[in-house]
């Protein structure tokens, strides 16, 4: 634990810390997302979902769905049924206020122990959520378990820019300006300091792809967005007779 009380070490404490934090900032979450990213998060979500090959009326799980922006974009682009699962009830309440689309089912559930049978979904997705899991590998294993053979997972997550001069400017914004504005608007002392701290601790693309492999995913691909500020990852669950 850092001297601010922020919990970044993996485990149960982090899971509960994150759950409390998102419940506390839920009322300002959407506004701050779009404001602090100048709306780029909307473009990234659209791009990520374009990578998901699913057919209309298939079932998709959007884990850590929060206020459902990603889940609603999946419905918009793919016309499938989406289960949005999140551990923070307040985030789900804001999601519900946003839509009464019958294609979206919301569930208060922990991504590390999903209440679904094996092979339930044609696709599983998670946007800006995998970094926040108490036990990231366990959540990846769960996303793999509930995926049907031939199904796909698409993950959108922050990373760090690769071009050094841009990285320096970006880190100045990310570690100084963003936490200050986030604190003022959300009234949460830590949430927007947790964000850059957790991104800096997140594995590199290569390390994260090793974790995806460990969880069972095959045919891995990734796409860097804005010089690596965010990355889209895609993986498949092969049929049992495929290698
Ligand atoms: C940064 S928000 C992302 C929300 C949404 N996917 C989006 O793109 O805006 C991260 C979300 O992960 C959720 N979360 C964190 N740990 C979780 C867990 N163990 N199980 C389910 N959801 C979790 C939080 O409650 C929060 O809503």
C-alpha cells in the first residue's frame, strides 16, 4: 500500500479498494472519461469493437462494463445480446439510467469468479477493466472459460507511448494535470492518481500477451492506439481439435 492508502498490489485488498473507488466516482465517471481524453476514448471503443467478429443475436459478455459505454457500442455495431458484468453496483445503476435496451442485461458480478457456465459466450470483452482486477490472471482465465470454442476476446487497455518525447509530455499530463482535474470534479482524493499509477504498473504488451497465453488464448494480435497510449488486444479460444 502506498502512503496515500492507494492499493496497487494484486489481491483481495486491491479488488475491494477498486470496487469502493468506482462506487464513489460513478456519478462523474462518464463526464471525466470524455473530458480528460478529449473524447478519444469514444473513438477507441468503436475501433476495438470493430475487431470483434460476432454475429447478430449471439451472446457477448462485457466484463467490468461500468456505465455500459462499451456494451452499448457492441449492441450498436453488432446487434448482439450483451451481458454487462461489474463489481461496482453504483456504476451499474448509472448504466441502467442510460438505457433500457432489452439487448443489454446488467449483472453485479466479480470477474474473478463469473457466475456463468463454461462455453457460454461467442465473445468476451473488457475495456479499461483488466488493469483493475485484484487477480488479473484469474480474470483472464474466467474470460477464457466462459468463451465458446472459436469465440474471441477483445481487450482495450491503457499502455504507455513508445516515442520518448511524446511519452514525456504525455506522462506530465497523465501524472499531474489529469489527477488534479479528476480530484476537483469527482471529489475523490485518489481515484485519478490511482489511474496513472496503475497504468505504469501494467505489463508491457509482450508481458500481457504472455499472460493471455497462460490463460489459454491463441492467435494473439494487438493494435497500438495513439503511439501506444492504449492498446487493443485480441485472442481466440480454439476448437479442442485445433492446436
Ligand atoms: C475504468 S472502469 C471501465 C468501465 C467500462 N468498461 C468503460 O469502458 O468505461 C473499470 C471497471 O472495472 C470494474 N471492476 C474492477 N474490478 C472488477 C472485478 N473484479 N469484477 C468486475 N468488475 C470489476 C470497476 O467496478 C469499474 O466499473
